[in-house]
């Protein structure tokens, strides 16, 4: 039995309810803190043991790039103009002022 639990029982026996309440809170805090500390240690051990026992493969750095099916250029009207048969883009560089 912990010291906090003994204090709780003694204070209840003496009729000191306020002190018993504080002793109960102290005992509960210690119990919760101890449980959390044990769980933290357990999780840390599992985390490091997994990487040693069963190493995982590295994931790809990024998603694969999409394929470009039909390359072309955008015209002034927003329509895609396909490349000419010789592989060069046909770009209209004229402006309204040059017409």
C-alpha cells in the first residue's frame, strides 16, 4: 500500500474529509502517472523493436508523373493545337496589333 493510500485511510478514520480528499487525489495522480509512464515505455520499446525485427521497405518519394498522351500547344482561344508531323509546335505569335 502506498503512502498516499495510507494517508487517505487515516484521514477518513480521523474524520478529516478535506485532507482525505486531497490524499485521494494524490493517490490517483500517482496511479495515473505511473500507468502513463509504463505505457510510454512499452510503446517506445515496441516502436524500436519493430524496426529491428521486421524492417520495412522505403516508400516512393512521390507519386509517378502522369503520361502526356498528345503533346501540343495552347492557342489564344484556349484550345490545344497538336504538334505538326515534324515534331515542332505551331505557335501563333501574332497579336491583335500585327493583324
